[in-house]
């Protein structure tokens, strides 16, 4: 049997930041609620240990994800946004920048920055992914944050860090 290292869906401690991109707010508010709910349901005292930071749109996630990750204050950051192709000609730029920025913030700081940004063709698809028939991608992002924080703690312990 190979040795397996993986994160568990538990509260491994630390603070969390949830970034919400206000554009398409009716969808993003549900994603943010979902992310917080995932943390709360796994034992995080969300009143004490979660900060929610709002930005104008998904384009602005990069800068704030960088700043929060660099602050050293958070075990993980969850970026929530909704980029809907139907309502924008610059969909690819906005979605691409959000993805690039989240990946860069994580890679440059070592802090997990979770991509809770949904990219859809239609508003209907966005609604489906924010708490209706396709689940809540914000909740899923919250689970990914818990798992990554626990995994990093385990790897640190494993490597004697
Ligand atoms: N921002 C989003 O988060 N989602 C979108 O679908 C979107 N559209 O459609 O354009 C969007 N645009 C705004 C962008 O993120 C910036 O806030 C804006 O360009 C100012 O820099």
C-alpha cells in the first residue's frame, strides 16, 4: 500500500477570508453564504474566524487575493465570483484574470487561495451552481479550503516543519 497523505474535512485552525466579487451580486451572495456555511458546518466559529471582503467584480479579485494572502493572517482564502458570458463581451478577459490572479496569489505566498468563481454561458447556469440544482460552488470552495488547510498542516508535520 502506498503511503497516502490527504487533508480531511475538519477544522484545522486559523482564520479564513472570503472574497466576494459584487458583480452579479444575487449569485455571488449565495456563493459567499455557501462558503461560510461549509466552514461553519465543519466547526469553524465563523463570527470569530472569518472575514468577508467585497470587491467590485471578478477582475479585482487578483489584487485583493494577493494582499490578503501576503498579510499572513489567513490559513486560506476563498474567492467567490460569477462571470457570465451572456452579459459580457469581455468574459474571457475577466474570467482569465480572476483565474490567473488566484493561481498566482496562491503560488507566490503558499497560502491556499480557492477558486470559487463560476464561469457560465447563462444566468440560468449561474443560478443552478449557486444553491439550486447543481449544488453550491461556494460551499464546495469552502470544503476545498478546509481540506487544503488540513493537508498543509499534515505535510508540515510530516516534514517536521
Ligand atoms: N465582473 C464579474 O465579476 N462578472 C462578470 O460577468 C462581469 N462582466 O460581465 O463584465 C464583470 N465585469 C466587471 C469587472 O470584473 C470589473 O469589476 C470592471 O471591469 C472594473 O474593473
